[in-house]
C-alpha cells in the first residue's frame, strides 16, 4: 500500500522545485530543502504556495502570451 502511494507521488510530481532550480541556476535539492525548512518555520503555508505553483505549471499553456516579433525602428 505504501509503495503504491510513493509510486503515485513520484509519477505525478509537478516539477516545481526543478523549475525553480533551473530558473535560479542552483541545485534542485537546495530548493527542495528550502521548501521543507520554510514549511516547518511558516507552519505549512509554503505547501499552499507550492500547490498553487504546481497548478500554474500544469496549466501554463493557458497563461503564455503569444510572443510576437517586435519590429525595429528601421523596419517601419
């Protein structure tokens, strides 16, 4: 039973810590430890922030704006 729960969370992990680690250029383990330590200090509120970021990362295709090429002054 425990193995099924662990497998579920390993397969469904959202990659929030990995995304932050890539953006900040640091190790993913340091970001995970930061979330763990801040959860103990702030009594679990970073867990709510983590879940919100996970939801946004899962649905980021709705939030991406169309990137259009901007014209330079010489192309006007």
